[in-house]
C-alpha cells in the first residue's frame, strides 16, 4: 500500500476523495455542514491514525498546482459582480461592512488581551471570509515561523458556517413572515433592482481574443502574475493587487465577468486551492488542536456576535428591518452557495403559494449575494492583506 501511495495520481485521488465526500455531505445537509469541515476532519483523522502517511500531500504534488492558482483565483474574485450592482445595493454593502468591522474590533480587542495579538490576527481574516483569506493568513504565519497556530484560521473557516447558517436562517424566516403580513395588508413593496444575472449578461464583451478559453485563462494568469510582481515591488500584499486588478480588468474590457468560469477552469482552480488548505493541516497534531481550541471557540463566538451586532447597527443606519439586514452581514460566515440555498429554503418553507415564494426569494436573494460578495470576496481579502502585514 505504501508503494502505491508513492504514485502521485493515487495519492491525489485519495485526498480528492475526501473533498468529494465533503461536497456530498454539504449537498445532503443543504450546506449546513461545510465541505471544508468534512474534508479537514477526515484528513486529520486519517493522518493521526496512520492510515495516511505524513507526506501524502507531497506525494500527491497537486497542492503545488494549487499554490500557483491562488493569484489567478483572487483575480477571478475581482471579476465576479459588476460595480453597477454594488452601487445599486449600497445599503447591503454598508450592512455587510458594518458586520465585519464590529466583529474585527471585538476579536482584535478581546482576543489580543486574553490570548495574543498573533492569535487575534490569525482569526480576523478567516472569520470575515473564506478560503482565500485563510490561505493568505496561513501563508504569512508559516513565513514568519508561527506554523504552530495555522490550525486556528483553518478550523475557524471549517466551523464558521455551522454557526452562521442557522442564525441567518432564523432571522430570514422572521423577515419572510413580515413580508407575508405586508402582502396581506397591502404594505409590502417589492425591491426594484437589476438582477445580478442581467447585469453580468449586459457586461459581456466578446472579441477575437475572447473566443478562446485558452486565451481567456492566459489573461487571468497574466493579471495574477502582474499582481504578484506589484506585491513584491511595493510591499503591499499581492492579494490586494490581484483583487484590484481583477476589478479594473473587467472595467477596461481585458477580462470578462466570472473570468475563470468563462475559461472553464473555476472548479479545477478551487480544487487545487483546497488541496493547499488541507495540506497546511498535515503537520497538525491532536495536542495542537486541543491547545488552541479555547482560542478558536472564542474567535468563532465573538466574531459571530460582532457580525450580527454590526448587521443590526448597519440595518438601523440604512433604515432596513434588522431581520433583513443581519443575515446579509452573516453571509461573511458562509458565502456562496450557502446564501443562495438559504434564500431558496426560506422562500419555499414560508410562502403559501408560488407567487409569494418568488416575491420572498427575489426580495432576499440580491442583498444576500451582495453581502457575501462584499465580505467573503472583497473585504476579507483586503482586511487580511492589510492586517497580516502587521505581524
């Protein structure tokens, strides 16, 4: 068996199986159990029991590809949603930013005092975002010799959806009931805004170079490489450059919206990056997990409380119902597709007919998607890229 594992393809398939199993669990549980949580826990158990050799990730070699894809993936994040949608949904943006701001203040002040500044910084980025914020954090921690605490951001990202989704679901159901009451008494006014799908369709720019998926992928890599070079030259983290260049590239027509999707490369890119994330757990011991468990739980609880509180304050500022605004802020804890799934579930379970179901779904979906984009895609990368430089 050991000799078979020396084959890179076999080692890759075994790790890939954990990711596929995690995806299956996520689908079955309607995203309540995050894919990354299942994959990470299974990897740790198999490693600790000796079923997987310690160097299985090195034998696979797939994580090497994943590390190359981080820059292009961040560029892709910058191409996801047109700026016109962000402008029209500025209230959702304000609420989402309020949530992660209050969360960051709570985590930074309390966790620094109780544990350490490094521990607080290790948790701030991941609690306000997803896999990319986690990777930026882990990369810096390893670089400066703090690899013993890489388990903190990893497990925060793995468990944050478990807290965030039920809380957001509860608030959304309460707001959906208010919508139904408003429909009954004639006071409900549907939100009017261009849909994300319509806006993206309206921004398509086809030219001779854009007809080839190979050239599309090449351009994404070029922009990512430029971001990395600028990061080296300026000292500003490359993730910020890649994100900004991704947004700018769509504006000037160099890249299309959803650039990696249009190059038929998004799934493979994310799988490669998840390999990198799981690979950072290869040297983690049970002792390290237990040692850092109090800090992980504290960051999760404080972060979730801060996001909900910030969402409430932001809702009051923009004159939104808090039950509508707080879930928008809480998208920081689960992002897409969790936000979409929750909108489907709430509209289906609370509506009395198909017309009401569509009205509730349309009312919830765009702010939730914008909330997830603002926090997971943009703000978490910016926050992490800035704060990680202070270590």
